[in-house]
C-alpha cells in the first residue's frame, strides 16, 4: 500500500502481462514513449493510438548482454490486450539470421518476466528503410517459419492481433472465479 492508499491494478497490456516482481515493470512507458521518434513514425496513426504501453527491451536487456544483438521493443496493443514485439531493422538478406537470433533471445529473456500463460502474440520485423532482400519471398518464408512477420512499410492494423469487437469478457472472468484456468488471454490473438 502506498501513502496515498492502495495501488491500483495495472490495466495496460504489458503491465498486466509482466510478473509483479519483474525488473521490467518500472521501465514500461505509457503509449509509445519507449520508442525512438523515428520508430514511432513507422506505425500508422490508428495503430499508434491503439498502443497502451511500450517497453524498450533492447535497453532493458542490455546489462550483461552489451555485445549481443537484442530485439528493440515490446508494445501493448490495447484493443486485443496482446503483446506485440517490434524490431525496426534494415531489410537486407544478410540481416535475416540476425533478426531471427534477436527474436529467439528475446523470447528466452521475456519468459522469466511474463505471467504464466502470457506470450508475445506477434513479432514484427519492420523494414527501417528500403527493402533490399535479394529474394523477398524466400526471406519472408524464412522469417515466418521463425514466427516473425515482415513489414515493408508502416505497421498497419492488419499486422496486429485481431480483436473480437463486442465480445464479452465475462466468460473469462467466470472461468477464473470457478478456478477453471487462469483466464489469461494476453498475447493470444483472437
């Protein structure tokens, strides 16, 4: 309890998804504040306004991994309650392996910080400039096999987890009350 009364429960996707004891929790920013300005501009306006919170996981995971390649951001998509990982990076054939390694390392690092049943729903590799893949189809297939979606322009709503408009959250609440599972659907696209 704080001096001003009980702390309210977190309500934004990343804050809800992280363990209460996670060292990442204090690093979570509202909206897109964790993203560099140039990277914020890679999100379409409707997407940008749908992000409830963000985390610069590149900086968060840097201590002890200074020489490693690290994934850049975790975004909380408010309409779906899902977690979205975003990596603005040059789109060159030689960079595909680097991006896949970054995602693999980020998945391993995040595992220790996320509540049970929470996962990143979408991994986005956003071209930071022109697409220079020698064979775009082959590159996209290789990324897809690693659970990563390549975005050659700005991130659009179609790249994010879909929401079920008008769906009630009551079944999940009832299941939690009845002890029939965690009811956590964070990070699971609908």
